[in-house]
């Protein structure tokens, strides 16, 4: 039986259906990246007037900034520490919420609160809690006799970084916990039953069955967290604005501060940021061998 030639729309296959998505990606992702790269090679006044090409001068100026190396180092440390702590805690919480216990539903709903609330609002709340003169933390510690006088927790990098990391972990936990919980709930109980019949203990079952089968969900949680934490501008800006100086600034905050003096240099920093997050994700995917099947 001969088949009739396919019509015009049929020849295009799924293209008419995915075309709006492709156009949206081009408009909100590709075009801004292209414009950002173009801007980094221009000479732009503070008023926003383009004064011609600057070549690679803005990148040279950026690399010669006194705080540039320090900011990049702290950005990597900030991202790695927050993501690692978040994933470890989320793994434990997901394991807990996957068990049956009284009040489990309430506990699950309570975990959503930091996720539902605005990140900026949460950061401002912690900033007021840590305030040197009126913060509840200083008041509590003084009343308990643990410190003699109020401390400026966000005024020194040594205390500001840990607190900002704590807030970043706090707001990241809900997403990763529920991602891992969803992964745990896809594991069939028959697998665990077979392991018990074979004489496997709890730790053998966890390391040999649970973690390998949880790997896809774990990879999703890590990659999305890497991107989110790297770009966590609201937390740092609300709590310290990257100060004093740039001592508590990540590359995203540093980029924002540069726009006050040189828009094109700020665009150059944005290009570096984009390259850094791509490199971090690629390194993680390479190390984790995400596209390799388990033996």
C-alpha cells in the first residue's frame, strides 16, 4: 500500500509545537548573553552613552582590580561550602521524612516555609537578628552571660561569612530535601526486600542500593544548587552589601558594585561570572560521571 506524501505542516514534525519555546529561549537567554558580551567590549559613560569600542581594555582593567582575586576565591569557597553542607543536610532530612513518624506531615509543611518566603525578606530578618545594638542574638548571649558586650556579627568577614552561609543553606534546604525525597520515593520496596533476603544490613543496603538509585535526583539537586548559590545576590547584598570594602562580596555582588563606576567593566565581570558557573557545573558533571551507567 502506497503512502501519501506528507503535508506541509506534517513535514515540519514537532517544530511548530516547540517553536514558541525556542523563540522564548532566544529572547530571554541567548539575546541577553550576546548583548552582555557585546557590552563588555564597549566604552560606555556612567550616563550610559556609548563612546565606541574599548576592545579588551575592560577585561584588562577588571583583572587588575585589587579585590578581583580575593573575590573569585571567596566565590568558589562560598559556592562549594554552601552546596556541600546543603546536600549533606538535605540527604539526612529526606531520609527522615521518608520514614513514618507522628507529625510527619506538619514537619514537611514546616520545611517549605524558608522556600516559600522571599530570600530577600529572610536575609533582612537575619540581618536584624544579628544587629549590634538591637539584635536579639546579642541580647540573648549577653543575658546568658556568654559575651560581655554586643558584637558586630556582620561587620567582620570572619563572622559575616559563616552567618551568610548559614542563611544560604537555610533557604536552599527545602528544594534539595524535596528533590531527594522524591528520588527516595521512586525506589521500589521490592529492592529493599530482596536485599534483606540476601542478608544485607542497613548500611550495606544504604550504600549499595539507596545512594546509587538516588544518584539522578542527587545530581539534579547539586547542579541547580550550584547555579543558585553562585548567583545568591540577595543574601549577601541585604546582609553586608559585600562590605567592608569587598571583603564579603562574591563575584555577583562585585559585578553589581562595579556598575557604579564602569558599566562595561561590570559587563565584563558578568561574562567572567557566566564562564565560572559553566566551568563549575562541567567540573562537577565530569567528576560525577553523570552520563555513565552504573556497572
